[in-house]
C-alpha cells in the first residue's frame, strides 16, 4: 500500500487545497509503543483506503420508510415519533380503538394545552413547551434512562440514534506512518458532532483493528478514535481537557493528532479529509494501563438518572449502562446492588456505606476537574459522555471522562454566564438523586472541596492554559490552513483569545412536499458567542476562587431555562414554528388546537382516523430532519 508519508510531498505540492498548502515532514517511522503514539503535539500521517463498495456501505442506511414518505421522506417508526406517539395514543385514544379520530386529536390538544399552561396564562411560551414535553411520562422515562421493553434493540444511544441513524462498520485498509493494517473495521461516530458534519466529507471515525480479525492489536490497542473537532474551532478542547484530567490524577484518555486522507478507486486518490485528534479508547487496554488489570467491568451509561433502581432483571439495565464486553454475573449484580443502594438506602446508611461502593477519593477528583472545566455535556446535565469502571479487586465504581469537545464552558445549549460562573455546590441540572445524595456525605464534600482548592491554586491557572494553547497552535496551524481559509480564520481568533460567532446548529429542513411539515424546518436555538479557552480559564478560575472564599454563590442550573439540555430542545422549537401562526412568540389555545387539526388533515387526507403507524409517519415528517445529501466527490 502506498503510504501517506511517501505521497504527501507531491500531494500537497500540487493540490489546490483551500487556505494554502502544508509541507510534508521528513519520513519517520511509525510509533513502536502507545506512549510514543500519544504525543500531544505530534501530527501523524494516516491513510484509509476503501473499495467503492465499502465506501458506499459506510453511509448510514436510511430506516424503513412509509409509502407516504417516498424517497428522501422521513423514516417510519423511528426518530422523534418514538418520543411523542406513545403519549399521543395514551392521552388521545379515548375509545381505546388503537386510532385517533379528528375529534380525539382536538381533545388531545385541549388536554395537553391545559396541562402545559401551568400559570393559566392562556398561552404557551418556549419554556412552557419544553416543560410540558419533558413532563410527559414517555419523555421522562427516556430522560431518566429507563429502557424497559427495549430488549434486543441496537444499543447505540444519543441524538443521532434518536433520529434513526445507525453507523454500519465496513472493511478498509489502514496505513499509519507506513505501518499497514489490512481489513480493519471503520464506521462513522458521534451524535451532535455527526449531525453537524453529516453533509461534509470530514466526519469523526472509529477504527476497530480487531473487528474482522479477532484479538488483533497494534501497540496494545484494538481501537482508534478519530475525532473531527467540527464543533471546536481550536481543535484543542478535548486534547487539553484530557491532559488536565490526567494531570489532576483522574484516569483519562491519551490523545494525539493526525492528518487523515482517504482513497477510493475512481472517486478519491489520497483525498485530504483534514486534521483530526486521535483519542484513546476506554477499553481493556485502557483499564490495564490505568488500573493494572483487564478484569474490571466498563460501562458507558446514557442516563441523567445515574444509578437508579430499574428492577431486578439485568436486561432492564443493559441498554442504559451499555457494558463494553461481556459481564460476569457478579459484575452485573454489583451494578444492580449499587443502583438499589442509591435509590433506597436511608441517609445514615448511605453516608456510612457509600465508600463500600464508590471510590470516593477518585470521584471527588473527577468532579472537581469536571466542575472547573464546566464540562456540562456529561453526567452533570445530559447524563452521557462518561464511563463507569468497576474495579475487580475493590468492587468499587469510579467515573472516567469521555467526549470533551464541549468542555471549557462551550456547551452550546447553555449560556456563557452559567458555564463560567457554574455553582460548585450544586453543579448539576435537574433532580439527579445520585449526585444530590453524594454531596450530602461529609467525607465526600471535604475531599471535593479540597480537590477544588488544590486545582484552583495549581493546575487550573489561566497562564498555564494560555501557554498550552500557544504551543499547540504552532503545531496545528499549517494543517488547519490546508483545510480551509474560514477554519483558519476562526482558529487564529480563538488562539488569540477573541470571541467568535458559533456555527449554526444544523437542523435540516423536512421535504417541502411533505403534508403537515413545519414550514422551513425547526429553528436553531440562539447561542452565545464562543468564549475561547484563554478567556474562559481566567473567568472560571476567579469564579471558583470567589466561591471557595465565600464571596460568591455562583450560578445555579436549577432552573431549566433556555437551553434545557434534553431532546425537548429540538422538539419544542418545531411546536413553536408550526403552531404559532401569528408569530408573536406565544401559542394560544386556539393556535394549539387548530395546529393539531392541521396536522391531522395533513396526515389523513381522507379524514379517516389515524393509525399508530400513520401517526409515526406524520410526526416524523414534522419533527425529523431530512436525510443529508451525499458529500460531493
């Protein structure tokens, strides 16, 4: 296989890459150890080659589509309909016929309006819409992590999966600085980041070396994660955040960078995708490096209600906690035991026995670092982007950070003020029983405050981050310049400490011909300007110091407010755009009821009662983004 090292001198010399060219480095050997691979300020040359058939197969296949949707129409039985239709049928099917008549649809609208209009204002604003949607039992179950009755389904969760997107693995060949690895497994990865980049050639990738050759590893690694950094103008949020965690004594992934190209015969010849960060996978190899054993259990939960009792059957926990690898009966039983302990122990028993289940010192370090970074796309708000590790000897749980592109206070669903001044005494949003109970335990609180002080006086120094940003920028700039002039301009601004406008959240429009579709598609939330690492670090360090000194109470996440981070953030704007006919910012009762009537008419042209399947198709036409166009060759 022709290596990138061997061709890039000519490649970048002749390609008219937007924003300029980048000279290839002198030939160098591939790393011979994981320690040499994961060098923060190194950019490796990586090339992936696919056959045309493999390249075509890597695109997420569209879910089954109903006849009314047609080619390019919304999926049937997937996406937002899974959230809304169960509640519509439960609250609207008054005669238990399994269908909704027009009269029942109007009665449903009347009921929901009355329940959601808590202040009895006679109109609904955006916050009331989010609150009403979140309170629906089906939505609440999803947000709480309950997945009963979903056995046997694909386990991948998140926004992309909610939209009916599943990523297939395909065969490919990998060349890493001249080290050839044939027949690896490659797929796209990501949720919000994938939705933002799905119309581009450059998307995040997961490369499994042992997908088609069991037990194969390279440098002791079986998986490489290539992150596109599409949401991060600096390309540094993850890399510097993981470094901060590791320096703080928290087990966290190692990272490096790579410029990635692909070849597909007849389509691409060493096409430069762009600069990626490579993030170490949290797997058996990670556990061996950080905990000295591969025998522990690793989970990747997706639930804001962490460690909640879901019953006695492991099958009711498996989707929520998504174990990586096969669990022993003892390991699954231990997780269930901890969930029951968190849910039912008295306050006195919880305080006395917590450290039998939880590595309290490790958890205090993790939370102190997370709160300093205001990493809210985590267990603090979204209930995702972390791993849970069960140590094989101590039988205690600890938390491992993951997916840090929105760290340094750059979570797009909450404003800058909240993230820069995040309250250190209750840094989570909503009713998170596990965190609330842990913070009541005196032993934990003392350790947590001690770690906050330690970090604030040491590692979390603004000048330290400024130096890291400047050092890393010198290495990355030529490769970003080779991607595009626009990306380079944004990069230079954030490196200099300038605020920049956020990229728009991509919410694709439904097909204009779809009956009952929301005109123009759902609007994106209004976002603050992005505060770069240098700016955030200074403001955040002062906020934490003031809170520790008793000079400030910080800003609480108790009130959901704009950007309440859950799927309702994407559903509520569609209600607003579709039902607010006079565009005054509020939805009156008449508008709400008439809007439901228009939906019925669009979904049932004949006027017959709507079946469950028709409701699923209709809801997805209104709320589901259309499939993206295929990237141009």
